[in-house]
């Protein structure tokens, strides 16, 4: 087992949900103390460790310490204290029932591997930032005055054999609602049979709203809205799907009142599944009748949205332009919108918008604002993160390409722009003339319980980093 993998197993034991990075920050400080390396930790739990072992130009190696925390439904797991259960299968690292945290735990481990190896003669400025997966406040607020390098390797990519030289901006957008809830009252026809149902949808792949937005993975909020809208005389009690701005929602649950019989509801769901499973093979929909043939007095304390407002709410979800918004002449995604979360009772939608083009960015923000106004909602931009660009012709990119030739065949290497947002943009804004590139091993299904990383690609990336440092 390589030192990088060993470090990753250690890191996986440490709780580090986004916003809860105190323990991993302390681990990094202890790591530096034991090796007599300079280190500093700030109030945001960012950590900088510096290693000077040669009379040469320094390089910044950067990774983020937090992770996306998703788990299988029903799994008894507490991300605030339980270690990730990592295991190896056919040369791949996985986790049992949860996200693995290879994003960006493997990046942390790779930097520690460099810092730990005295055979590598280098000047490294290791930067570990907090809260990347949510607010990016770590990178936004970090003091870079200690950093002297003008070259940064960010290790927060997912593709092996790839140099990423450009990323997009990202906007966290909250759509606020003012939904009206009421109770059943004495004007209701007491002879009408009222049924309360709970429909749970799962089995969609979900995924990262940058890497996976164009892969036709569906959106659980929209699919669930399609199903419920087809019922008769619906009155929504609750509707919840997704939880994060930057994750495509894969599950959802809706509770509602309807005059439909259980058999009728099940038939409608079955007809829906027959069509949708042609697209989403693992899609599952569970129907539960919470209360059947209710009398008025049995449900008089339940609040709900009336039929008209319920339909308007569902239509607002269905009609939202989730997915790819614009592509360029090479069919690369340049702008996209992720309907990341719908929460009826908390009266919000969470939306993540990405763009690499300023004109499209403005157009897309105007669309979302118009959408909110047309549905009597309001829009608020909670935060935004900048992108970055390094010229393909730069000496830094050439050095990284030349270093790759020592690892594998040159024809495997790709140099590209990507539709994701990383912290590197903040460093680009803070450090004049900074050149940035992202490299990584192969990580698949990040932000889901299917997340995994290929061990051999980790080893190859480790060597690539070493050769880049030697090349300086």
C-alpha cells in the first residue's frame, strides 16, 4: 500500500463534513509538528504547511479538507463522529453505504505524501482549505501573504490523464416562496373519501452538478412532481427532494391528500415507471397509504396547500430549466442550472448556476429572476465563486505536459476546460500572475454513495506530481 493510500485511510477516520473541519485541521497541524514543518491554521480551519528542501522555485499544492456527506437511505451513520468505512475491491477504493470522501481526501493524502518524503528535494507551499463543498469561505477568506509561488497545482479534479486549465464561476441561489397552508374545515363534503399518501422516489444517479449535469441523470424533484401532478384533486402536505446547491437530487418524498383510491395511485405510478425505466433503469417509486378513507375529524389538524396552489407548485418545479442551458460550437457545456433542492415546508428551492461566459452568466441570472417573479417567488444570490484560466501556451502547462511523458504515453493526455467550479479562482484573484492547473487520479460518482477512486491512477498521479516538482 502506498503512503498516499495509507494517509487516505487515516483521513477517512476523521469527521469532515463541510463546515465541520476542526478535527481534520488539527490532524494536519499535528502532522506538521511531528515533522518540524512550518504551519499556520486560521479561524476558518484553513491550514498552510511549508517545506523547504531545495534552492529552487516553490510550488503551491492545494486541496480542500471537507467532503460531501451522503448516505444510503435508512443507514445508521453519523457523519459528525463515525469513520468512513473504506474498503478495496478490484483495485478500487469504495465506502460502505456512504460517500467515500476521495473528493478531496485523496488530494489531501497526495500532498501529505510529498511533505512526508525527505527524498523529494522541493519547496512546497501546501494549502488545505475548508468548506469548499458549500460556501468556499475557506478559499475566499484565506490569507495568502505567506505564499511566494506563482504556480499552483490543485488536486481537486476527477479525471486521470488530464490537465484542467480553466473552470467556471458558480452561483448559490435561493428561491424563496410564500406558500399558503390551510386546514380542512366544516365546508368539506363529509361524504368524500379522503386519502393521505406518501410517495418516495429513489434510484436516480444524482451526482455532481458540474461534471454530471449533461449526462441525462434526471432530477428527483421534477420526476416526483410529474408523478404527483397526475393524481386527482391533490393537496400537498409536504414535498422534499435534494438538499444541496451543487448536487443533482436523486431522491424525493411527497405527502399529499387525494381522492384517488390506492389502486388508482398505484396504477398511475406503475404506468409512469414503465416509461421512465427505459431511461432510468434503477428508478424506484414506493407508494404508502398513510390514512385511507379518512373522516374529516381524522385529518382536521393537518395543514395543506389547496389543489390550485398545489398544481402551481408542482408545475413550477416541472417547468424549471434544470440542466444544460448553453453549449459552445464544440458542444461543450458553457452554462448550466441545477435545481438542487425543493423543500415545501421551508418554502425554498436551492439552485446552483455555472457559467464560463459572462454574457451567458448574465442571461441565465435574468432567466432565474424572471422565473421567480412569474411564480410569485423571490430570488436571492447567497454567494458566488470565480473561475480561472491559464493559457495553454504557458511554460507551466508545458512543464506539466512534459512531466506526464515520464509517467505514461503522451497521446493519453488531455488538456481541457471543465464545467466545474473550484477554489482556485479565489487564489487567482488574490495572487497576481498566478498560473493554475488541476490534475488528479480517476474518481467516479463523486457526491454519491457510489463514489470510488482507482488505486493505480492514484499511484500514477503521485509520480506525475513528483516529476512536476523535479522539473521546477
